[in-house]
DNA sequence: AACTTCTGCAACCGCATTCCG
DNA sequence: CCGGAATGCGGTTGCAGAAGT
C-alpha cells in the first residue's frame, strides 16, 4: 500500500553508479547480506536510497548474472515465453536464471519486438497482424481461445502457488497435507517451498493440449459446421482455484460445464463457419499471399469433423481421413494429441509459422525452401540456416513448459 | 571533422502487492 | 481488520556510444 518514501529524501544521489559505490555495496552485501534495503545505504555508507541499491544489486552486481549477448536459445525462450506470458518479465526471467527481468525486458524492446514487427507479426499477440485469413475458418479464434486459456491458466497457477505459500506459512503440517494431496509443487528460487517435484502439474495439461491442438495440421483444424472436442478425466477438483471456464457466445468457444465434479468434463467446442474451402492461411505484410499457401495444404478442401465419441477413458475424433482415439486416463497430453495428428500429416501450421518468425534473423524475413515444403511463391530466401536453428515455435513452448523444472519457476 | 540520428542499456518512477505491527 | 513500510514489478526515461550524413 502506498509508495515507498525512501527515494523521496533529498540529498540522495541518483543516476549512474560509480565503481566506488558498487564496491561499497558489494562489500557490504557480501559481508552482511542485504537485510533491509531501507537500512542498507546508511550501513554501507552510500548516499543512495534502498530501492536504488536493491536495483543495482539485482540488475548488475549480483554474482549469478550472466551478461553479454543473448544466445539463440535464450532468444527463442524469451519469444516463446512472451507468447505465453506476455510482458511478465519476472516470470520470464525465472526461466532464464542468469538473466534479469530488466535485461530481458530491454532485449525484448530493443531487439525481439522490432524483429517481430518487421515480420508483420504483432509482438503483443504473436500472431500475424493481418489475421483475417485465419479467422475465415475459425482457426484464429480457436487459437486465440486456447491462448487465452493458457494465459489464464498460468495466472491461475500463480494464484495457486501463492495460496500454497500462504498455507505453508500458516502451518507446516497443513502444508504437508497439501503437498501430499497434490502432485506438484510450485516454487521459485526465493520461495521457501523448494520441495521435490512429483510428476507434472495437472494444469499443464491445458498448455500441453494447447500446443497439441496447435500442432495439429491446419487442414484438420479447419472447421466445418460444428466440431467438438471434449475431454473427460481432467480432475481439477484438487485445485481450489481452478475454474477452467471460458465461454464466448461467439463460436468457436470453450466451455466447462462441470468443473467441480470429481470427474470434471472440460468441453472444448469450436464451431467454425461452414465456408467450403477454408484453406488455412495467414498473411505477412512483407510476404505475398502466395508465400503462405503452404499452410493448411489442403488440396481437396475436405473438411474434417471432430464430434465423435467421448467416454470416461478416451476421446474420439473422426476426421475426414481417419479416426483418432486418445486415451483419457490421468493425463491428457499433447503427445497423445500430437502423435495422432502426426499420423495424418507431418506438416503443420506451427512449424511454418515458427520458421518464418525465427528466420527473420536473416533480415529478409523470407521463407526458405527448407522452411516450407509448400508451394510458396518461390521467394525462397536465404534463411535455411536460421531454420535449422530455429524450429518449432509452438512446439518449443510446449517443450519449454514441459521440461522446465518447477523449481526454477514460480509459474510452473 | 562536425553534427545529427539511432541504438542499447542502466536507472528511475510509480503502481501493485505483500508484510507486519 | 487497518494502515504504514517494504518489496516487486513493468513502463519509461536519459545518457553514452555507434552509425550515418
């Protein structure tokens, strides 16, 4: 509540830190720890406010900070996490342990954002600015819903972590019972809850599914009439804050008819328009429409339907090509979704989008031939090397989330 | 060489959240 | 529960050096 008055004091130095000041701060913290930041400047003999000292320490002097150029891997991580989390730099920074949130923020604003803009990709939504082509077939809205859900779920996770933290503070024994009943813990480096992780958090199923759906080939996502995916077996009862509901009257939509039951059902329903040939495409304002023809790659315009059987153990889809049945035991994983989808077509929208996005490292933003096997307009480009380096944009989001140690993050 | 513009980054500002008496 | 203090966080600013003219 309220703003700290510590920096309002007159006579305190502002601006760049001198080496002498750095040395004083460093020496003091090494010997005593920072303790109260407010009291630190006087004790350390600095004419600075505590806030300034804290900032200098966390952003510059801390020994576990990696400085210098960001690696490609780090760039990818930032882009991916930003797509998932938005401008939540501290959350992003937890996945880049040696980078500060300030550094990541600066790098995003000075490099990555510009790169995306240059690509014609909205750095906020991570979608092509001209999204109308996608929205024709419902894919864009569906993806937006999933994105919304993933972001919502990440926020929920934070709230859940907070709740657990509070519980722990109140009672260790009570906390133990919480962890006994949950399959995961959420921790951060500074969290008192650095407990071993047992299995993935259930709620990651949403993120996984998000990715899994995204990696489904575009020509299978394009909706005709009504398409319904229902998932039975996501037991969110253990999560006191779970309300995985999202409803939009404008189809496509996602709804959760029974979240509180022990056998909750999460119903994903997307109802696309029924235009006959909704080939999946997106447009880049620097690329001709032809360049994007590879997306979807649905030469027939045959539109699949997902509306089949659901029971407690599985969910079934019928596409125009083959039936898919996915197990619905404890976990609803993207692998199960993806592996089935991959049986139909190895090519998908995600890869192409990622290739395009990250190939912008080359500066020309072109799709290389290695980036797409589609019949693009032959603009080719020279981004093949970058394509080698930078594949699977959304797959990487999934992998990142999946592989990330919860001990690294308060989020997951 | 001088000047202007651009770029990158450290640091600041102020709101939000958490802590604690 | 309340309210002040402490801390966290994200947006923004200002400056130094690089690049361009």
